[in-house]
C-alpha cells in the first residue's frame, strides 16, 4: 500500500529478501519526485508501525522532506517480517548487511546508506557495521547494547531478562505462533503479576519461563548461560569493533541501563577500528538521561531545558542533530561537524554541556575515599564516615542480609516497569534500614567533580558460601535530600570476572571485592556531602542471592547471611572516584 503524507510518499510492507530467502518487510518514506536520495535505515523489533518508538531518534517525515529516503524495517521474526522464533541479535549481523545492500540498490536510492535508531535498533547498527557492507557510510546509535549477557557483576538483571522479554517480546511472539487464548492469557497474567515472578523460587520454573521455552527459548538461555561463554560471544559486538569502517554518532545517558555498552562502543571503536575514519571521526554525546527518559526532567531532578533532547543546548532536537550528521557523511555538506571535539558530556550538578577530547578523561585523578566507623555504620543514624584519610585500626561493621526482605530498588540505571522510577531518586527510605551501611563525608568546602568510571574496593566476609554485595554513590544536599548517582553489585562466586569459572567462597574469610559502579559525571557542590551505601541487595533490579551456594535461578530455598565489612589499615575499603581538577 502506498499513501501520501505531508508531501511525502509512504510505502508499506515493502519486501526485502535475505540471503536465505526470508522476506523482511519495511515501511519507506521518500520525497515525491523521481530523484535519487541517500537512505536512512532503522531496523526494529518493536514494530515499524509504532511511530512513537520508531521516531525517537529521527522523524521520518521531516527526514524525507529534507531529502532522504527513510526505511523502517521489522527485524526477522517480528511483526510483518518472516522468520521463526525471534532471538535477540542472532540474525542481525547478516540481515543487517543484506538490508543495507538491498536499500542501496532501490531505484530512488543514490547508494549512500546511513543507519539510526534507539536501544535494540542501536545494536543492529553496530552489528551491520561490523560486517562492513560497502554502501554503509555512517551510523547514529542511541543507547545500544553490546551483547545479551543479562548479568552484571554476576547478578541477573531481572528487568532485562524477565521484564523486557515478557512485556516486549512475549505478546507478539504468541500471536505469531498462533497460540490459543489460554497461552496468551497466561502471559498476560504473568505480566500483570511481574513482582511475583521476580520473587519466584526457583526462577527457572516459574510459569513465564516455561511458557518462554515455547515462543522465546532465549529466555531460558540467558538464565542457563550465567558466564560469558560462546553462546553470549556469538551474539556480541565484543572483539568486532576492529571491523567497523564507518563513523558513529553515539548518544548515551548517565542513568541509562546501557550506558556502559555505549561507552565501550566508543572506546573500542576509537582504539581498535582498522578504518581511520571510524577510529578518528566517531563521536560520543552523554546526557543525564535514563532509558527512554530523554527530556530535562529525569527521576526526581530537573537538569534544565538544555539537557532535553528536544533542544540539546538549544541547538536543535535529535532529528536535526541526526540530519546534520548524515548531511556531512552521506551528502558531503561541509557543516564543520568534523571540527568539533569527539566527546560532549553533560556535567550534572553544574548542569552544563562540555566538550572533551577523549573518554575517559586523561586529566582525571583517581582518588580513594575511605570508609570509617566505630562499628555502627548501620542506617542513616549510624556512625559511618567517608574521607580521603586512610583508616588505621577500626571496628568492622556487620549486618544481616535476608533475601526474604531485600533492599528495594530506588532509581538508578534499570528498565523495570514504570512503577519503579528510574534515574536520581531519594534514598532516604533505603538509608533507614539496618541492613544498609551508610558512610557519609563531612560537608564539602569546595565543589568536587567526579567524571569517569567509579569502583568500590570492598573487604568483606560472609557466613555464606555465596552472597552479594552492593554499593551506591549518593549526592547529599544541604537540606538532607539524598540522590543516587551510580550503583553496582558483585556476586561472590563471580568475583574473578564473567569469563572465569565461578568459585564459591570460604565462610568467614575476608575477601577483596571490586564492585563496578559504572561511570558518571557529577559535581558534588560546595555545602553538599558525598555518601556511599553498602548492602547485599538491590531488588528487583537484580535477582536475590539465596545465600545457599545454589545458582540463583535454581535455588528453591533462601537463608540469611551475616555480612562483615572491614575498613582498617590491612583492609582499606574505599570508593575510587575520578576527580577532575577545577
């Protein structure tokens, strides 16, 4: 079907045949004349017809009126495209290549192709680019994954592994498989009671997973493949950035669940790409955003109109930024985009944009801030302190971690349902809990900027053979408000990394843990205080460790664990902050 919308021709369900004969279908938006134009391609699992999602990074009508052919394609196994049992990222390398080359040969294409899109559509760009189709000239990924590992620090990201699959993959998959009303209503019930699913034991036997084995077998695969093995490597971009031959304009958010992936895409392309244009011309823009929260108000904070993707420092919205990028690389318009520094960061706290020459920043000074207490750092009413002064002999802190009463998720980098707000949120209710250790600095006499990766070095013991430890960096305002900046988790059995065989720990043994809190850019203002929270759960962002030594998704029972955190001269637990001289 063909129609005309605002002087733009729109063709629906245009077929493209992949190398194995599978037909993928797309909607095409193009100018109303017989000329040839560059192509802007988006490949999505979320339905090409769902324009609120498909137009997040680029308005197809505006782009067509600006002299582009815009193609939005349903990926294999989704919506109007053929293919059996969609599996995230499995087919996007070859299908991406084939679609780019098909698009380049359309009668109204001039042979130059760019790719754009948000989230899953971001990853499809990287996968296609790694196969270097000859007609692909540039990409514009916003919040792109790097794999489908689904774990962080060894803990299972429930939001991705359960929430994403149920809410976004499930209904369409059931309709495509022509399952009956019973199966569909069973899925609807699971979606409506997703909090019960998060708490189910064992996780592998919940009805949603059993249902998932029928229409989405990858659901169970992610549970089963809990280390970074060949299954995950086959779907991943890791080790493939050297093959990327086109420049990327990468957008990311400090509170986005895929922030670390976006930063890796940038750093690995700049470091590994064999193509000089990909290596030297790729760009990174990081705002204060969450996943799908890309305006000026994020969580409980407002970062100002300049932070919104509707204005972007009052220099144009995402569509205009994307068109400027593609004008340069696909049309040869000399708009001086190549003369801008490669990195642009939103500095939270100061709430300003700033250009930089690299990531991470070369001038960052990594300074430890040590934990202190008299052994009673439990809750906000405890005696926990935080300072750059290394500890001497101090009494360790203790708390009980009970998986039946986990510390609730409050904000952060996740994609839980909307009743779990994302981004910066008040931590005061969490900090009232006795199973949360709270270490707070003195009032700051000067602004302190932390821009870069953040880690916690924690010396701890447990009564269990396997358990979790969590860490959170918090900005405390003069009036007592406390907002999360970054957080992280480590599962004891995976303390040596995701590619190393998991090993249990000896109960009561002091062990050093490195907790990756990911990256940020935040100015702790004069009069504020810095705070670190240490606990053993962040639920339901991450699954609960049962403390039994069983794999979490197989555990049928849970038990409590006595946790001990050390901060003395032999065990100097601390947070390592990337301080920028000011």
